[in-house]
C-alpha cells in the first residue's frame, strides 16, 4: 500500500520538495520525537525509524533504504525494498470464506460499521479518456 504524505513546516521543511521515501505509521513516532528534541525510549524496541533527515533535507534524493513489511494480522502479505515489492498473498488466494482471511476483522463483529469489501480486480473497469 502506498499513500502520499504531506509535511509542512515553514522555515524547517523545504517547500516544493518531493521524495520517494517509504515510511510507515510507526516512523511518525520516532520522527516526531526527534523533531521535538526528545530521545526515543531506550527501555524497549522501537520499530519506527527517524525520517527527519529526509523531511529536513533540501536534497530530495535523500532516502533511508530499508525493507517495509506488510502484515494482515499475523500473516506476512508483502515486503517492499526500494522500488521492488514481493507479494506473498494475492487476491485469488483469499478465497470466498470471510472467516478464512478477511480484509477487516471488524466486519465479522455485530454492530461494527465497516466499508464494503469489494473485489474490484474480479471485473476491472476500463476508463476511457
């Protein structure tokens, strides 16, 4: 999964920059601590890495290269390293049984509202320009 992120801090983060740095939600914790001038806790393992050097760099080619692991529950789904991504599970392997492998366990809990889970890859739509 790749989602764009926007960072804005006039005078600290150079304006107009675009980077292809991969990051995870776990990196926000470590990066925020560094930006606040606080050292990460030393009494536990912190999974996220500090990406402040990427945010603060005028050189948008600065990349912290590391693998990014994609899990669904305890199941490894894919791993990305740089521009490469290896998928270990594909849509066709999910099967029809929602109890076997579902998008969101919340969909199986009564009175929990979740979005509709739709397999758009089963019947892709062509967009005409």
